[in-house]
C-alpha cells in the first residue's frame, strides 16, 4: 500500500498557477438543483462536477469560459465575469444524469428507465436521507429487494452483517467500486444466521460520504462480470468533485438510552495542476453497546443443565436475564478513501482509487452461569472469577473481540484512438480478521505428558493454570485483478465490447495460540482456536474472456448479447451467456424489456478450505462444540464428501418502464432464478459414534421468483414548497428447493440429510415474503422533510429441536422513519432523523402446522407445551427478542440521529 500511495503521489505532482475561484449553483428550469453536472474550463481539461445540492467551485484563468454539460440538457457556455456564477440549464429530453447508468453493459451507457435491464440508481443524498449510520443499513431502507440483518451472539458474524439481493445470499451479489471488483471478506458465516455457509464483501466498510451514487443491477450478470453475479451487481461510484468539501458531525442514541453513536466525516477534493483531480474521505465513528436480553425461564434452565432448582432461582433472582449481553455490539471504525485521476488530453486519462478501513468490535458470548460452569466441579473458578470463596463466584461472560482490516485499490489507464476505447487496470484488495477471547478459560485438565487428567488434583497444565485471554487466530483473504476492456461504436447502430480479466485469490487461516484449541474440552470456552492442522495458506487463479455486442435495430429496438468464458485453476472452466432486449414506443414513454442468461458461481476458497471446531446453541442441549471439515481433507474423503463444483444458474427477467413525463417514472419487473448445484453448509452428520461433522456440499437446486416495482413522482407544488413521492416493493413468488436434496451416498447410508427443516427455513422462508418502501419528501424554504414507511412482510422459521407440529412466524410490521433538515445557510445544514419513530419491534408467534400443533397452542397436548417449545427456540428466553433467526429489521427500537454538515 505504501508503494501504491507513493505512485499516486508522483503521478499527480505538478505546478499549480494562480487562478480565479468561481462558485455557484446549477439548477433546471423548475428550480431543482442538478447534481453531477460537468463543468469544464473551455480549452482545458480543468473541470469539476456539481455536488448533491447542485453547487460547484472551480479555479480558472481570468476571463475564462465555463462549459456546463448534462445529459438531457442543452450545453451552456458562460464567460466568467464574477466570483459567483449561477446557471439554469434548459431540459431537452427529461433524462437526468443520475438516471444514466454504466452498470449492466460493457458497451455504451443507458438510461435506467429505457435500459434493457432493471437497475436502481441511488444518489448520495438518497443514502444520507435515511439517517442510517452505515451504507448497508441505508440500502436496507431504500432497496426493497435488498436485505441485511444484525445477528447477536454469533462470534465473528458480529464484525460484518450478511446482506443479499432477491433472497440469494451475500455470495451471489457482486460488489464493484467504480466498475472494478471489490474483494470478498475473509469471513465465512458458519453460525445459524442469515447467509450461513457464504461470504460476501464488507460493504459497511465503505464511507457513505465518499459515494456519488450507487447502481444496483437486479439481474444475473455472470456473462458480463464473472463469478458471484448470479443475483445481481452493486456498482459503487465514488465522488469526483475536486473543489467543494464538507465536514459532517454525527451523533445518535436509542430510545432506551444506549447504543450511543458518535462520528465525524470529512470529504474534500482538490485539483492537481490543470489536468488532475483528487477527492478524499476520512470517517471516524464509534457505536456503544445496546443490550436487549430476554428474561430467562428457570424451569428450562433446570431441565437443560440438570441444576439444583434453588441455585437456579437464586441466580435468576439476582440476574433475571442470566447475565446475558445480547444485542448490538460496541464498534469503532476508521475509514479512509481517495479517488482521483489525470486527464492528460481528451483521449488519455489515468485514474485511481484506494481505501483502507479498520474496525474493532467488542461483543459477548453467552453468560456461563454458576450452575452451568459449577464451582463444585471446578473449584478454581472461585479464584479466576471471584475473590476465592465459593459464594463470590457468580459465573462469567466470555468476550469476543474482533479486529478487521479491509483495503482495496485500483489504478488504471483509459485511452481513445480511432474510436476504440481501451481501459487497462490493476486492482488489489484484502480483508483480515483477528480474534481475541477474554474473560474465559480452558476447562481441560492435561497432565505433564499432554494426556487428559481425570483428577483435577493432578499436576495439570490448565484448570487453575488456564489463561483467561486467548488468541484463537483468524482469517485473511486478498486478490489481485487485472482487467483489459475494449469497446467501440462500429456504427450508429452497432456497439462492440470485449476484454479479459485475470484474478488470483489467496485465503489464509491463522492458527490460534496453544491454549485456545488444546485439551479434552476443545480449548477456549465459547470460541475454539484454529489448530495448526486446520490452518494454512491456499490460493488459486482464473482467467476470463468476454464478448459483448449491442445492436440498435431501430432507434427504439435494442438487442444485446454477451458470452463469457472462465477457467479456474482449481475446479475447471465455465462458459455462460446473456441475451437482452428493449423496445421503446410512445416517444420513449413506454419501454418493454427482457433478458435471459446463464451464470455461475465458483466455490469460494473459504468454502473449500475452512475447517474448525465451533460452539453453537443446540436447542435442548445448550452450547455444544461441533466440527466442520474442509472439502479437500482426508476426513472429507473418508466421510464420502464429494469435491465442490461451481453453481450454475439460469435467469429470466421481463419488465416494463413508464415515463409519461419528466416528473413520473414507473418500472415493474418479473424475475425467475434457477440455481443448480447450490453450495450449502449442511447439518452435522453423524457417520459414527466418534464422527459427527458438518461440511460444504453442492446440496440443492433452488428456484427464486418474484416481482419488483419502483415508482416515483417529483416536483408536485404544494403551497410554497415542492413534494416528491416514491414507492417501491418486492414480492417473492417462489423461494424454495427445486427437486430433491442432493445428499452424498454416505449421508443417505446413515439415513440423514444435509438439509433439514431448519436449514431449509434459514435459506428460504426466513426472508420477508414481501417488502414495501413508501416515502415522501417536502422542501419548503430552508426546511426539508422526509417520511418513509417500510413494510417488512412475514417470515417463517423452523428452529432445530422444536416440534414438527409448530413453526415460528414473524409478523408483518411497518417501520416509520422521519427526517427533518434545516439549511441555516448555504454552508450549514442541520438534520434530525428519527428511525423507527413508533418503536416497532419484530414480533413472532408459534403457528400450528397441524392438529397436534393446535393442541400444543391450546394447552391440551399431553406430549409438550408451548412454554417448553418457547424455551427450546429462545435458549430458555435468552433470545426472546434478539432471537437468532427470522427477524429482518432492527430490534433496538427507536433511534435518534443528529447530524451537522458544513460545506467549505
């Protein structure tokens, strides 16, 4: 990274001559500010673009002429005669720049209402208006097909939350930054949480203030971009403004008085000589712990732990929540990002961007109660976690601390010669996570020879000699990506694009310290360390080639075809294709579009090589240690686990776009996605009394279909102000296993399955059946008001161990967000956001699957009771609110967020 930064510095060094500074605001003829207008000093490469409020600032020579250009508007030239120059652009076609997208095609950009593919475009203003503290949470309340949840007490999952588009898991959405592939996280989700068995990029690491806009392609795009694009592509476009800067102060708190948030963000830019620009963002934030434990049921504890009722009741009288710390963890983050480039002349440009993020998360494991970890069985606990007396020992709660480092950088060169556009780039990126477990113990008794000691009185290495802080290791992932993209408009009707990508990936598992994994109790209590045998470095490379052809048969009729070939060093090759079409009529007011494509997703290195022991909550058994064997191990071969192959997909999308006037737009799209050989992390399989293991396998085919709707109306004059409305929604028609589970023969032989009702629910029915976002914004003088209502549809879950006669169902809920902003001056804006204004919390209930289930709920069952089932799925009430599975919005209640933005 140091060499990369030095290279960027040397490329941008040049002399800066004295110039005149000009600033102003660019608006359309209805008074709307225009973000993203290109402003160039005529005859030079000196240029800037307007910010989200239409403002700009540029240094030019005295008497210079500024050229204002904006897609869909007439180009305007103005001579600089003053330090302030405000302009109004006249509209030609009613197509704003933020409606023109570069995602989804490797040839020429298209409009999102007239493109052949469904694409959402969100500006930075759209993201900040949500009041959410991070980029991924802002998307949750703007994109109906996008979902992300925060999972409690799930170890490394607390470092970054799983996300997904169209219920397809995080690994099937490709993340791009300025059109280049972002690195994956080093974490594979192995706990019972959304995204189990998958990995994705850490999109929460991207500072919102660095983003100009986000383009989300809701369609399979493996043919254009390669692996991981089965569900769609998210392209994050960074700010390019070289003159205007701002600093934002943020703070927030929940209505319960916890979860305090503090943050400061600086975004600024500068010209570099007459030909270059640089834009940079620095963001620091800290969020305090928000705790939402449930009230623990004594009868369930007595049954699970075989404990003395008097001991249980005495402890729960002291700690009704059994000491559990269950909620949103304490998080601190530092984020740095730079975006820049140099226009050497009108045909040659160098560009670059780089980012670094450090994140530290402090979370907690389940509290080890004194009747769970008994001082009678382990007398030394009174010394480790008390003052030496048995009465002083009240259990202990292990902490889980994670340190995350994430970086990415791209440098590239664009040139145009004889109409041929060439883009050559090199991208690198990586993610490292290192873990620490504190306030814990190694419960193993080991004698001097390394053998299990039966008598705690023997000379042993652990017990009273156990460490209480452990370093269980961690993981690292990085990649290097080289791209060559070439395109040309061969005629007014025919565009051609082709190119190649070479990528090398490296995955490393770091071994923990000896005490974190050794002993007859599997090492550190709560989170076992990586053993040397389970650790190591792993890598692979792949080469991809693509060809993209777009033909405008007529001005209204477009067809686009793409074919791609990929060859991986570890599992082989894949060839995929895509065909799309679009037809416009009624003066571009109506657009019909459709696409059909095949796709693939290579098994990640994480899925191939991860092998570990981990603590998990098993209903009725409490916390147990289970094993995960990697796909290339001798244990996998001995257990009959087949080698992983790539997933294959078939995507079909069809839709209509309406834009009857410049203020109204509507798109409706149907999608149908079939995934064959979908990779899943299966249930632990008991092959023998001494061999119970979980593993990754191409276990199922799946079918997902649904409908997306996006509509908006703007510039409605009400009183002295202007109002805009938007509504968008996603409705899932199908999300299910397609055909029988593909169990390996060895699993069939022991009459088990890698997918049970719990896994099936986690993959499919634990997502909202529908999600609707309806909002309005009103601008009145210096005030701005936003009101958004997000409806989360029902979800269903089947917790492990619960009766087959019941299911858990989360009810439909609506979350209301209110925002108020006040522009005290052209430079100072104050904004207050109240998220979840009505303090709505997820709510679940048991639902009967049959007559026996009805008896349980009516209290007439002679087999089990609703209370017993409640204890099973909530760990005796520990997770009555912050439950593991099925919820889909924040369980922290109302959040108050205040921000102060100052422009300079």
